[in-house]
C-alpha cells in the first residue's frame, strides 16, 4: 500500500482538521492509497489470507448471508485484505484481525453515505458554504473522491467497530463514521473518517473543572 497525494483531498483535510463549533468540533481526514504491495504488505497480506482461509476451514455456516459464504469468493477475500491493509497503514500500532474487522465492515451505497453526511455534517457544510466559493461541501467531496478513485466504479464500505476495538475513537467523541471507497480496477482506496468531539471532554476542561470544584469544597471545609 502506498500513500497517494491529491491536492483536492488535502484542501478538504485542511478544512476538516478541527472545525470549532463552540462546545463541539467536527474533525475529518481523507487518505488515498494504492493497493499495490510495498514493504511488509506482501507478508501481512499472506497472513491475513491464511487467517481467512483458516476461518473458512473451521466454519460450518451455510447461511448465504454468513461471513463464510461471503468470503468463499476470492475477490471478496482480496477486498477484505486490502481494506484491512489500509487500516494497518492508517494505524500501524494497532493489531487488526481480518475476521474481527470483517464483522464491522458493511457495504454501503452513495445515497446511504450521502444521507449520513447530510445529517451529521450539516453544520460543517454550512460553514464551508460561508467560507468557500464554488459548490457545497458534499459536491467538493464528490469531485475530490471522483478524481482519486472514480466513484462510479467504487464499492463503498462503512467500518463500524465496537468501542473496545475502535482505534478511530477519540476522547470526547459524540459520534464518528469511517468510510472506505474502493476501486477494484484501479486498485485504489480512499478512507474518510469524520467525527464530532465535545470540546470540553476532548480538552479535559470538564474533568479539570470537577477536580477544581472538589478541591474548593475540601478547602472550604478546612477553613471552617
């Protein structure tokens, strides 16, 4: 996997680096990768493939919607491996299991993504419109993604792990989403993670205030 630089993505990253909305902030990041193996990718890819095959060998699932049924396809296994390799490059210190990650990936449509984006990024979109000319935030995002991975040819995946296994989850997070736009032909993937953070919790203000109040009460008692 090789990190790819795209100016339109960088422009969006600059805007979403920390959008302060008062008591909360919107934060987002887009990263593009080539799926061609580099460095230790080949060894890790083989390890992930073996993990999946080992799971399939032990599985007795016959339900067509089960993970085993989905992963019988070599192209599906390859897609999962590329998605997990992307996670590894985004968070090199985190140990991702292919099968655990598979449980948290769901295929999404552009309309489904758009509905989530319009709902949760409404304030960010409004801020973008007020400070930028030449289209809405969603239109700008669409054009940037289309340049990087040709959206019409993309498979879209949402990654929603539980809180214990979520390296994306930051302190003070109110909500968060992680999407992957994968072009099988181009062998490219763009990750887009965006979240809303409580500024008080994220900066430790709330905890500091509570500790200060507790200390004040102690001293008040001592003064008496």
